[in-house]
């Protein structure tokens, strides 16, 4: 068993690390005091990162991507979580475009694929609803009714990442209310051709990234824009990409909090010596680095599993284990990081305070920790507790 990165992955990591440190890190703290990114800022930052393999790294070369493995893309996502979770959230959502393109028919690919991978169009995904969160696609109320050559969309999606700046959305819809989950499908909506309304939803962390309530009222979408139906099994597989991404981005933030804590503990003196000399401080540091290492192994195993394209049950198990552990782990690690920093850790103009806030949202998107545990439990026992 080889736990080392390949030479190509080491180069990816070094290039990304150096770029974030030089070009992005100096402006993060000040920018986090402001509101969400404007659309111009989205384009600015994403285009800066595009040559490194971010955003379209896993897309095929045919459509302007780099054809990276998911395991290699994980290296890039971890770095993004280390330096700026707000921008990391943006990257992870836009980077899901490969899953969208792979589900398109030839007509849609010809029209949209290169526009998506070139960042001419920015996208988002509509899954959660006012009455549906982790249970999705079960209980979906958002309706798509076929009338002639058009789907008529009605309903509201909540917490759509990048929603306010989006040029398109892939929306999970109820196509046939009589079939339950089997009546759910996904439709691609071009905002310019089929307008929808958005409203910003503010949150405790990831302050600069846009999350929106997205509303559709008799929105007409060409019937050929249906990406998948019949229970949308592709959605069931694609959502694991997002969960794995959350897990490794959490590892990145946890590593940043640990690095800051280790450095501070060696510099800060009390009772005539560095606080790193105290046993209880060392106890916290050891707990932090051990949990981070465990989480990193879980994340990269999850991404390696995605690359192998195994049966859905195996994929779900490893991805949900990583997501459940790491998104809770980053909260434990940042808590201890604040504790080690003492009063400095709770100053609103200190980086540790931001780390602490940015850790909290990780346990919620793409299924809460509790849902991830039930997913793993189903694969272990063969009993579905979600029904």
C-alpha cells in the first residue's frame, strides 16, 4: 500500500501551494470583512486558478479540461481549503461541471460544454428545498411538468451554492409525482433563456461565497435539457463527488489551524517558557495532528474509490465515512486551535476566529453528519434506516 503522492501530484501541490500563498493569501483577511463575491470577483479568482487545474481539472481535454484523476484533484481541493474556505466552496461547486457535461446529450454538449469549462458560464446546483434537505431526492416537491416541447418548472430551491451569480443551474425536479424517488430527474436551466430569481442567504462561515434561495415561476425549459430521469441514479453517484470534496477541504482548513497553533505555541511564552513546553498544550497538538492525518487518509481513499468507479454502495460507504469524520474533525481541531491561542483566538480581527467560523458549515451540506452515518450503516448492515 502506497501512501505517497505521485511525482505529478507533488508538483500539483507545490504549484498550488506557492500560488495561493503569494497571490491569494495576502488579501483574504481583509476581503472576508466584506460581503459575498461579486460576479466579477468570481471570474477574477477562478480565472487566476484555472491554469493550475482548479475548476475544470477533471474535465476531459476535449472540452478544455486537464483530464486529472479525482485523486489528483483532491490535492488541489485540500490546498484551497487550507488557504480560503470561501473561495474553496466556489471552486468545488463550479468544478462539478464535469458531472453535468457527462450527463448531457450531444446537442447540449455542443452548445454548453466549452462555455462551462472556459468559465464563460458559471453554474450552481439546486437540490435542497424549504421542506427537503438531507433526505433529497426523497420528498422533492419542486415540480417539472412537460407541456409540448418544454418543461414548466415551479418551486423553490434553497442553499444553492453560487446561486446569485449563476448563469445556469442543474435542478433536481419531481417529474412524476406518482412514482416517488423514481419520478425524480435533473434538468439543466440556462438562466438567459429560462430566467429564475435568486436571493442571497447569509451564513456563519464561508462569508464571501454566494448561497441563494432560487425561485422558479412557470419557468419554460426545452425538453431536451433533461439530464437524467428514472430516479436519477447519476445524481446518487455525483453527489458523492461533493461529499468527498467537503471532506478533503475540511482537512485543508484543519491543517491550517494546526500549523498556526504549532507556530504560536512555540512563540508564545508564559511562566518563562513557550507554552508548547506545557504537557496539556502538547496533548492538544498531538490530538489535532493525529485526527488530521486520519482524516487525510479517509479523504484520499474516498477519492481513490471514485477513480475506480466501484458499485454505488462501496462508493457511498467510503465517501460518507470521510465526510462524517472530517467535517466533525475540523470543528474539533479549530476549537483546540482557538484554545491554544487563548484570547488571541477569539479576536474578530484574528485569523483563528475565521477558521473557527469557517469550520462550522462543513457538517451540513450534501447531507449532515447524521445522514452520512446512516448511509454507512446501511452499507454495513443491509438495513436502510432512512425509510
